[in-house]
């Protein structure tokens, strides 16, 4: 996986080095999730592994019968 850059909101010890508040550090996506859960970094905006599917309307059916000119909406029976 590729590492990502995140901005710290608090100072903390990051794998042996001190990361100051407001600095930008490079971490793995899993580490970013952990740090965000502890409130140490801003939202990492991690991308999901699979892209979201696009909702598309199905194409119009080619074998659909044409409406008849004599057909009208029938009134509902009372």
C-alpha cells in the first residue's frame, strides 16, 4: 500500500520521533486510521479499495410494444 500524508492535531510520539502539533507526517493507511481514531490527526480521507458503483438507468427495451392509440386510462371502479 502507498503511504499517505496527514496533518497532526496534537503532538505525539510517532514511531520513535516526536510529531509536533500542526506538522505533516507520512504514515500507512492503517496507521492513519489508528491515529485518527485516537484524535491525533485530521481526517485522513482514505479512499475505499473498490470504487462505488455508478447507478445507471437500464436501457430502454428494444422489443417493447408500442402503445395503442385506442387505449385510454380506464377510470377506477367504485
